[in-house]
């Protein structure tokens, strides 16, 4: 494959992309290694960060940010930053479990001083007016990782939390495990109230590129 790429430079990028897509990911062992391997292998944040699904998410969140005059946003699980390209935030801090994803974000937004990117290990109790979790919760297969993630998500917000996720309980399936997270929020974060639930404009049918199981859940901190 490498020899072909060298001999046909014009087709090189195309062939490399095909090779990347055909190259299998390493077997799943845990959430952190899965996403690191995925981004290292040339993978992306997923179908929800592209096309009409990405535009739909941006429409909802940008509208909320504008309506409530949000000046600072923190996101736990920023991925490769493709969704962020559609965002309109005054100041943004993105965290991710994958150092490869953070490198991609820093490269994509190089020179943009309104955005900061850090790995989860670098989290130092930063806060913002709005905390985001977009298509992340159902990728947290391990219970301890899920619990610590939820705690960090709500503790890092000063006013609002927006979660875009499925909300049902299922058993682990490779790198996904859907959870009824609203029950856990009610139990463990009683000072936060669900103020709005927005069903997805594009509900999932049988194609991940055309629909999603995720809906919007907007929480507000009680005074």
C-alpha cells in the first residue's frame, strides 16, 4: 500500500483515506484507550458531529447561548473539534480523555485565543457559565468513569448544563452503554433542575448519519 502511494502521488491522499477506513481499530479494552486509538487511527468524533446533525446541535446551543448571554462555555468531551467549528461562544474550554483529540483541536483552532483545549488529566476545577456534554454519556461504559464524569460536568458549571444524549438503560455493547442519566442527576445533583427537554428534530431510525438517539436536556442550578 505504501509503495502505491509513493508511485501515484496524486492519488496518495485518497488511497491513504481508504487505508485508514479499512484499517481496523484495536479491540475494545476501556473507554479511554478506545478513543485514543480511534483518533490515532484517523477516526473522528462520529456521525453526530457532521452534516445536519452537527448543524442541528449548533442551532440549539448557539440559540441558548445568545438568549442567556452566556459568556463562558466548558465542554467535557470536545472530541476532534468538528462540532465546535459551528459554535458561537465568547470563551470556550474543551476537555477530552484523548490527547490525540486535543492535539487535533489545537491544530484546527490555532491562533484562536478564545478557545483552550486540555486533556481530562489537566482539569483543575475550571468552571464556566455553561457546561456541555454532547454525545458522550453513552460512551462511558465503566461505572466509575461515568460517575466521575457526571460529577465533573455539574461541578464545572456556574449556571447551566446542557446534555445531548440518549436517556435509557442498556447493557454494555462494545464502546457504548446507554444510561437513564436523568435519574442519577435527580439523586446526586439535587440543586440542579431540568428546565427543558428538547426531542431530537432528527430521531434515529436506521441510519446514524440521518438520525440520533440523543435529545437535549437543559439543567439550571437552583439559587
